[in-house]
C-alpha cells in the first residue's frame, strides 16, 4: 500500500499544541474517468503546514495528507483523460475553486488549498495521488524535482501579488519586497528582476540581504534597524527616488514606513500578515492617496500564466533544504523547525523518490 503523512491528534490549545506527524499506509486511490494517477516525487512545505500543526489554521484534518505543493510523474490515466499525459512530469495546482476571475474565487464555498484540512481530501505528502487532468501543468524542463515542487503555492501567490495586483509589473519600476527569504518573497524577487523592474528587499539578517542582491536585488536593509526606511531611501535611484509598490507578507508597521517611501498613489499589496492579524492605517497614507490591496493565492488561469513565465525566463525557484524519504520523520520534522526558527532561504522540500537530475540548494 502507498504511504502518506498526516497529523496525529493530541489534546491542546491552539498555539500551544503541536500535532505529531504520523506515517501510515493508505489505500491506492481510484481514478475517475478524467483523473491522472501520479507518483509523487517531491513535495514542499509552506507556512500553512506549520500553522496546521499548531491548530492555528481552519478545519484541520487528521486523515488528509499534509502539504499543497507537489511534483510527480503520471503513471496512468482515466478512461476519458488524454493519453498524452502518460509518463509526463507534472506539477499540481495547489488549490481549487478559482478558475479565472480577477476578483477572487468563484466557488460559493470559497477557495480550498490542498493539504491537511477537511475542505479538500487531497494532500501531496503521499506516494500516489489522483487528480483531474485539468489540475496539473507540465513541469518546466529546466527544473529538477525539488525546484518543481517548490514552485506552485508561493509562485502563484507571488505572481498574483506582483503581476495581477500591484499595477507595477513594468520595467524600471521600484518594488520593495519585505521579508526576503520566504518562498513568496523570493518568487516575487525573481519575477521583478525578470521583468526589468528594480527590486529592493528587507530582512532580519544581512546574509539574506546579500543573497537577494546576488539574485539581482538593487539594494536592501534590515528591518531591525531603527529608521530603516531612511536608509532604504538613500539607495533609491536619483531619477526615481521613491518606491512604486510594496509587496508585503508581514503587516506590522508597513503602512507607517511605506507612506514615507511610496510615491503619491503608491500601492501596498498584502499577501499575508505574519506579525499580527491587524495593522494600522494612517491619515498620512490617506493624504498620500496610497492604496492597500489584499491578495491571496491566485486563479487557475494565473497559475498557468505563472508556469509559462517561469518556463520562458528559465527561472529556478530557490530551495533552501531538501530531505529524502517519506519515512524520514526525523528530518521532515527538522524542516518544520526551519520554519519555526525562520532560518530558511527558499523552500523546504521532501524528496519521496530520488531525483535523477540531482537536488538544488542555494
């Protein structure tokens, strides 16, 4: 029987409990007429998986395998599915319920993300999975297994935040990306650089700032430094001494700092709020005509566009660390520790099948 990793229920309050990982045998999935049966070769973690283990994410399931990101090989196709998928290397769409609306998910029940919840009975931390043929894209040929698994959720989130929502995905624009080192921020950095815009970053460590500069960022500052916004302003080009848009996943004081950096009518795109679920909005931001735009994940259409762009520009998602084997619970737990400690620079990946193209690590 195929193996999968789920959470094991123990008693405890949200934020205090930490559900253990449980490796178990699961029945082989039965494909529907339009389904593809996929052997998962690699799966990647996201912050939501860490939140799930702390009971800080809605509708946790102790039966559904964890993780939303997956890459694998199609081993069989349903009776009505295209036979052309057979043997193809594919990446899975990380969510359901959002086809192509620019505004948000069309499904009455809202958007559902794969992995570890009751809202959708699918997760990628398992050896075999069945999904509808419309829910995969062929993996870009220049990516190895770990890089392919690293792309879906953060790539989609970053694409929508920068390309669809910021209104500033243009050559020469100045884009501030906060919290560099996380998967979404790094994908946004890659998209910004590939489009010819100027990327600036913040981080808590100089090492991460230096790595971002090595990837094409024009500058960066530590958010732990008092008055970091003044320091960043000194780094901006003289002919464009302002930020056009901020892509932020933290919240906190981003509006207070941003209002000093952004041009009149500048944009803050918020794809997460890791500092706190609330933040202040100032009169200064109002007087400067700033815009705050929420952004979550993205549509199936945006996912297809993102993968095509990655393919065209030969972008390689950054993989911080990989571990091997679905039965390697000790090292898989170590990946969750990396998230807890904030030590990662890029995605954290579990390779279920040895990758013939080798691993990737920055």
